[in-house]
C-alpha cells in the first residue's frame, strides 16, 4: 500500500531538494534536503533520446548560445555534461542514481515533464520499473501536468500513487466519479494560491489528497499547515519544518491538563 494513500500529518517536501543551498535537481541539493530532515524530495524528470529518465526542469539545456532539448541527448551524453550554476559546476543525475543513493531514506514526488516528443508509455514504464527495482514504489507520488501521461502510468502500474498538477482553477470530479478529461489519480497538486476551502471540500468529496506547490513565505506555509493538506512543496524546507514543529508543540501544549503543567507545591 502506497504511503501516499495512507492518512498522515502534513509532509514537508523539498522542492527540487534544497535549492537555496545547492543547484536544484542535483545530488548536492538532495543531500542538503536530507540533512534538513525533509519528509520527501520533489524533482523533475525529462526523457532522453533512448528513453532514459534524467533529472532536469527545462525542456532544453543551455550550451553556449544554443538550447538543446534534453530529448535529443542520449543518457551517456547527458552524463558527460558539466554545466555552470551559481553554486558551481554540476551534472544531471539519472532517476536510477537517485533511487540507488537514497532508497528508503526519502519519500519522492516525481514530477514527469512532457513535450511533444515524449514517449508517454515508455516514460511511464521506466518510472514504474525503476521504482519497483529499488523497492520504493510505495514511497513515490508521481505527478504531472499531463493528464495523458497520468493515464498511461495508471494503465501500466496501478500500485504507484499519482497526482494531477495544475496552475489554474480546475473542476474536480464528483464523489465516486471520473470524467473523461480528468485522469485517474490519487491526489491533486494545485499551485499554492489556489488552495482554499472550496477546493479542499471538492477534493475530499472526490477522495483526492491535496499537495500544493510551491509555498515559500511563512504566512503561506502556515496557512497550508492549518488546512492540513497532505504535503507542502517548498524551496525553504527548513522554514516549513520549523513552522510545523512549532504548530505541533502548540497543539501538544494546549492538550496538557492545567493541573499537570503546574510545578509541585512544597
């Protein structure tokens, strides 16, 4: 049973790791996220020419004055690249490397990016196979803006949890129903400013968990914690973890009977 399908407190998800500490979507960034104690990491996947899954956000890689689509590289060519960033040079990891390195140390929000050239069924099978091979199927939430990809994923693997991402208002299905336009998923990933009581009520009625992104201000994180969403994806996981701990302490303190909180007399 997927951990993402079970009831749990709000999990804090490092957006592409800990991108304020290291280059996003890299091993360094995930190592930082691990040191901060996140519940999960989120990262972006792109497909290479032969169908490998690699971690990169943009559709193209900047090489000098050119932007070459990730889809045009082989995995071996990607592996040889050393790219510049404000944190120094970095390399693009493969999904297999991430699962091999961290295994059960993390839960994973695997965002699959698609383009016109993406082979959806191939990508779905690759993610599913690697998750199974490394024993992390129950720790993965596969997310995408592509409803077509999410349908392909459910067709090839009903065990892995999935989430439909959106950055504009979307009509959610009614309880117990699925519409032709809405993919078969376990949760939804709305942009954080879209999260409000009506959306939460609709999601609950449809049996969908809610995983907002990307909340970075203390006020926004606090608001989402109060809504008790399933997870919060953030660029500042240390801030979110501290706010969650503070909220938990407040709740625990409020539940202590008055007489037990007093100092003994005499």
